[in-house]
C-alpha cells in the first residue's frame, strides 16, 4: 500500500457515505453506477453488462462521479462534520462505565435467573421479577 493511501475497503465505505450525502448532485447514471460499484460490490464488467453500456463508459462515469463527490466534500465538508459530531456525542448508557460492584450484581442476577428457569416450571414468578429488576438496575449502572 502506498503511503497515505486508504485501504480499498475504507475507500469504498467513504465513497458510499459520500454518495448517500451528495448523490443527488450527480447525474442519474453516475449515481447508479457508483451505487452498484461501491454499495453492491459489482465489477465494472458486470455493471456494463447490466446497463448495456461499455466497460469504459462505466469506468469513466465512476471516476467522474467519485471525483465530484470528493469535490463536494472538500467544499462543503458534510461527511467530515457528521464524523466529528458522532465522535463528540456521549456514548450510549449501556457503554458508560458502571459503578463498583455492578458487574457482580449483574452476574448474581443472571445466576439466580438461570437457576429459577432451569426448574421444571415456575410456580411463583415473583423471584424471577425481582432478579430481572436487579439485572436491569445493574445494566443501568445503579
């Protein structure tokens, strides 16, 4: 890989994201070809056959469309802003650091629930409800 070049998979993801943002600014044919190539993972020959055009026409439309998407991103920076915003947001509550002892509380609740449901039948659902509540509290970090 050349220094500074992105791996092919990352390039495909980036172009796919750019296409979702700026795709309406491309011609219908350019957007369709880029969608087939980057989202559907079809090759230029397959796209050419499906659309009834030459492989060279597919290549040219893909190159031109990709260059336009990069130009729009350079000028407007909408993808860059989305990425920046997503990194600044607080992580979901399930990913926050838990209070001390929370992991033990969760493990105990799970063990008790497994014990309760391993029996032939549950005559009294109250203990199961209690341990479900304990599990929910543990997952919420209380």
